[in-house]
C-alpha cells in the first residue's frame, strides 16, 4: 500500500541517481546541490519511519524498502567519493568496512526473516547512521566548503568513527544471528 511514509522512502531511492550525477559535473554549485539532495534523502529517512509509527501506517512494503533505500544511498555515495578522489587512500578502509557491514546485515536479515525472526535496529546502529550521514555530507562538499570549515577532515574523521561503530554493531548483529544459524536461538525475553 502506498502511503506517505512509503512515498518518502521511494523518493529517497529516486534521489540517488541525482546525487550520483552531480559527481560528474564537479563544481562548487554541484557539490552543494549534491549535499542538499543527500541531506533531503537523510531527512526522508527520519520522517518516513516517524510518520509510519505515528500514523500507524507501518507496512510490509515500508519495512522492506526502508533498509534498502538506506543502504543504496550510503553505498552509492561511498563509491562515488572514493571513485572521484574525495577521500584519501587512508579512508578507503572505513568505506569498505561500512559497505561490508551493510551487505552482511542485509544477508543476515534475509536469513532470519525466513525463520520469522526480526532484527531490531539498536540505538547504537542509529547513532552509526547519524554519524555516517553527517560525515558523508561533509565529504560530498569536501574542498569546496568555506575555508573556515575543514569539511574533508571532519568527513574523514566522521567516516572512521562510523566505521568503528559499524564494527561493533555488525558484530552484535552477527552474534545474534549465529545463534539462530547454529540452531540455538536465545531464550524468549532475552
């Protein structure tokens, strides 16, 4: 069923090609347009879930699309900032860690869904997403920020922090999932 939360989620997916396209026309204006589009997509990520819960419009389509939209957005921007040299080689590692965790968690969620087990998003995972989105926004603008804002440095530090949190949350999700894979689910209520 298409409702406002689902439309917001789908708009986030539709924004991705526009953000990607801006990388091919590098200028200060295009970087700020990319940042604005990316920020808009991030805002829809907050509001789609908030509105769905508030209006009691949580749907199967929304539960399916929301994590996909998030991962597509983050993966696309990570690939573009690396491909277009908006981060130094020392930041390839956290970008890789973030992408690997996203793929691993997606696979784990799919496996657990077959067992009718949901994997709730933790507060730490939400914090990771927030740090990651802020860092990517700074990296999108990069060297085209005002001189008094060290956007590249802020973005690269942020992406390392996000990667560290990613390792922790990825381990937590994997640890929970391995119990089910081994046939030893945790006791009810734990």
